[in-house]
C-alpha cells in the first residue's frame, strides 16, 4: 500500500509548533516541513526545541522530511557569495534533518541566466553538500515552467542527476508544477524522470497557476499517470501539498480510491 504524508504548508496560518501538533492529532504519520514563508520558523528553533519536537513526533510514530527555503536558496547563481549563502542554508536544513532523523531534504535548483553554466553551479553545490555525508537523502524537484527557473524543464534535473551520480540524490515529482502549460505533458515528463522519483508532491490545478487544489480537482491526468507509475514499478511517498489539512485529507482519499480501483 502507498505511504502518505502532508506538507506543513497546510498549517501556515498557525505557529509552527501548533500546526505540527494539529497535523499529528489528525492522524498523519509523515510531515514534510516547508521552510518557506511562515515555515522558516523551523530554522529559528533552538537545539532544545528541535529535540523536544523530535521526541514528540517519535512518540506519536511520525516521521519527517524537510523542504528547504525556496526564495533564499539559489544553487545556480553565478555569484559565488549567493551560492555560499545557499549552501550554508542547506547545510542548516541537513543539520536539523539529522536531529529529526528525517528521510530527506528537498531543494529547488534556483535561477540562472546561462542555463548550462547555471546547471554546473547546481552540480557543484549539490556535490558539496553530499560530500559532507549527512544521514538524510538529497532530493531535487521539478518546478513551474518559468523563464530562467531551473527545473521547469525536467531535462535540467536529468542533467544534474547524471553529473552528480550519487545514490542519495533523487527527485520529488510535483504534480501541480508538471500540470502547468509547457512543452511536455505531465505523462511525458514522468516518462523521463519517473525512475528517479522517490516522492510525489500531490496537488492539482487547471494548467494556468500553481493552485494547490486537492488531487480530485483540476485536470492532472491521475489515472494514466498512476498506470505509468505501476508499469515503472514506482511506489513513492505521496506528500499532500495542499492549502489546508481538510484539502490534504481529500487528496489522500482520492489517491487511496484510485489505488483501490487500480487493484480491483
């Protein structure tokens, strides 16, 4: 059976500790800490607070992962100082992940002018972190198809994966990002990157904006995508990246029903 988790994006309206406890009380067993916007509070917690929350989560049988900050990290920058600051921030995320015994840390690649040069900067930055031998895996993600944003084309991810070539480096496939209008369909994108996919960010939209709708709303091609995942033998962790816990629960039910119909 598939494994399901939830992004703390769903509780951005609450202080982080309160949001974490709300998620756990609703029965979720995996939390992906989104360290963007209000979620950056995680980076400000003291060592004792991190241990306190880790112990709380472990007592309730909940595991974790970390989505590194988005706007403050640019692994692709041509500015050495910006890359060094980005690596330092990633390093902090991995150190927190070690405390939490997290499965992975996820990062976007960043923004660059010269695509090939920018991708090589990404490779060097990722290699720097991997060489430090943290316990958590390092995942990179497909992003919305925005000009100069690396990862909007899955070939960017493939380039990085092939140059880094490390067992701890994998992919988070974001269904909402993949569904936004671009040259390749979500199915074509997954055909290229599926074998590297460890985690799926679950949300939906109507191709124009990253709306973070529940899985059953919008127009992402779930059934053919699910069949392709089955053919490829991929059984990822599904993280609901929706605006509320209620929407995340809708997504989880939709995926569970889809899996039952596939098996019947």
